[in-house]
C-alpha cells in the first residue's frame, strides 16, 4: 500500500534540519551554504528519503544532482563568496556578489533570446518558436521545480536574475499566434516544471488549448521532472485525480498528450510511488517519453543508460533524447567530451533491444538546432567528427551530415572547427542572416 506524503521543501535556510545531515561533516554543509548562495538550491523529502543513498554521500548521484557542492564553482568564485559569508556581510552585499558571479557563469546559453516570436509587431514573452512545428510555452506560474538540478541550464530564472524570465501570463495571445501559424502542430509546455502548477492553472492552459479547437494542433507536450522529483503529484496529492482527468480530456479531444519526462538515473524509476504514477499517467491515454542529459558524476557510464532505457521500455516509457549538457553554470563539473559522450551512448545503444533504440542523441541543443554526434572517422586521411542535425532553424538542414576536425576534448559545438579546410559549417552564413532579420 502506498502512503501519502506531504511535500516539504528544503533550501539554504533549513537544510541543516534534514535528519540525514546530522552525521555529515561540517565542511560539506559549509560548501552547500557558499555554493548555494550563488546557484539555486532546493531539495524535497521524496528525493531525500527515497532516492538518495545516504551511505554514499557526497558521491551519490542523486545527492550530486540536487545538493550544491564546492566543485560546482571555480576556486576563485568559491573563495570570494566564502570570505564574504565569513565576514558576516549583509544581505545586500551577498546578493551583489552572488549576481556578479552569476553573470560570469554564462546565463544566456544557446541564443535563447533569439527565439522570442512576434505577433503583429509585438514580442510575445513566454513563448519560444525555434523549429517550425513546435512552439514552447513557459507559463508564468511554472517557473520553479519540485527540486533544483545542480546542472540546470535554466537556473538564472530560479535565482531571479533580471531579464532571465520568459514567462507567459495569458494564454489568449498564444491562441492568436497559433491561429496564424498553422504549421505548428504541437506545443510544448515547459518551465521550470509546469507540473508544479496547481490544478487550476494546469487546466487553464490545457483547456484553453482544447477549447480553441485549432485544426492543426495534434499534440500537447509537457516537459517535466515531476516523475523523478515528486511522483506523489499523480497518486496521493490533492488534485491528483483532477490532473489525470484533465489528461484524459486532452486525449478525448483527439490531441495526443506527450508527457516528456526528464530522467537522469535508473534509481528515479525504482520506487513504488514512481511506478504507480507512471501507470496512472499511462491509463489516461497519455504517452510518456524520456529525455535527459549525460552528466559526469551522475550518469557517465554506459551501464546506467542501458539500465535506464531497458527499465523505461519495461515500464512502457519511450526513450526519446539523450542530451549533451549545456554550456552554462556549473558545466565544468558535469561536462564530458562530445566523443566520450558518444561512446557511452553507443555502448548502451548496442546492448538494448530495438524497442529502446527509439532514443536519439547524443544531441546538443545549440543555436542552429539539435546537433547529433554520429561518431568519428577518417576520410581521405583526415580524422573527423561526423555530425548531423535532428532539428534545425531551417528544416532543410535536418539530416544533413557534416564534418568537424577531430577533437577528443571538445565539449560543445563552439569548440569544433569544420574539417577539410572549410572556413565555416554549412549552416553558419544562413544562421547569421536569420539573426540579422530578427
Ligand atoms: C527539442 C526542441 C523542440 C522539439 O524538438 P523535437 O525534435 O520535435 O522533439 C522544440 N523547440 C526547442 C527549442 C527544442 O529545443
Ligand atoms: S527539473 Fe528541469 S528545469 Fe527544474 S531544475 Fe531540473 S533541469 Fe532545471
């Protein structure tokens, strides 16, 4: 029998009250205080009681995923923050230094600010339209999560950096936009985590989309880590039944509900409550697909991915994307060279059945599109990395193979150069002219 659980969040103010912390070394707690004053930090009682293996802390992958540590920052950043805290600086001083360091950490990765669409000359905040068929929606109230991932690329919005929020307040302009963009056949509701929203807000967005009866809208996707961070949402929480009924309503309206679940480790799929939540979501007619980045210290091991994809298929989840960790925040701690990421992907991919080979990647969500690493080879005596695009700003780019000079240490596309003496990758000129028009 599954017992209900009342959600309890832990952050900088109260994490020392977490019972499991009483036996941990003081240094670890100081590290959390210093790093957590710059990067966002939030944990909850499900992650703490049911996911983390406390006998393995601080190396435990789920602990690493949620609790800040010293190594997420450079020595220099860590030391100046630590010094200021030790001097008992006031809140304003701490905040000023924290924001200064945050801006040093590349809070604007992958040209996100280039993708804000316009309607009749007015820019639409909270909507992003990068690829023809899909519009992303960032609901105003969904700008937070049930816990924060230490590797998150959306972290600036959680710490309240100015100008970092793409939040949507009203859905009516979204509907107007979709009506004049019939090429959009699916919308992706994202955040933060939209499933942190109360039932009224979730139903407002979903019902607005259903009631608009957009002839071309075939699917609504919800991008969420709630299955990994708070599966009680779908089982015992107040509103659980209403959410499931709402999913059923989407399905009955003839719109596919694609539940895009963020998973990073097989342990997130192992608890009785997550299994129950998965079953209940599937029963509504929604389909769960999985995606997540490959991260050093958390899941940089082919066995982990093999187990994760196999378990997902067994539970009726479709493996969808493996991502390359983005170039932001604490990237250095989590980053794995592109070719190493590719090797891990393929070691796992080879060992799973075709049912799990629906997964694609490893994929970088970069300015021109989703760039997939296909591996390395030698062509006419030159060692190269072969790439292609799974998604592109221009759909003509999709599926076209292209070549970079062999580079075993590069961790992102901007560290690669075209092979064969070519000056620019094939898409670069056109991408610049797309930007110039915006
Ligand atoms: C990944 C992504 C999509 C959806 O791409 P699919 O390949 O259809 O899953 C849409 N917009 C953005 C900005 C994305 O990164
Ligand atoms: S759940 Fe997603 S949006 Fe939230 S902190 Fe983790 S990666 Fe970021």
